[in-house]
C-alpha cells in the first residue's frame, strides 16, 4: 500500500517487504489536496509514493490506490 510523504521527508523506507518507487505521484489539487505527510512530526502537503506493484498498475491506467495507516479503507486519487 502506498504512503504519503512530503518532498522534504522523501521516499519512505519499505517495511514489511514493501519497496517504493523513487518517483512520487501528485495527488489531485496538490498542494491543496488535504493530504498531509505521514511522518510523525510533519504536517506539510504530501506527495504519494507507490509500491513497485502499484507503479505497474499506475502505468496501466489505475489512479485510485489504498492509503496505509490506521484508517482501513482510506483512499485518494492521483493525477
């Protein structure tokens, strides 16, 4: 599942065997999308880092992805 991080916090380090694409994706209406960085002390607008598997789906036209974290079912759309 993808992660949200600001450009300053950068690409997340994979946990649970996840590897993330080096190229972040932009949420719709960025930087006014309401999506904030998932780092514990950061509140800056976030970009989206997809897992390598999600990146393949993105390249095939998929644009809706589940967001990790404590809120199961949270989703967002990327450009």
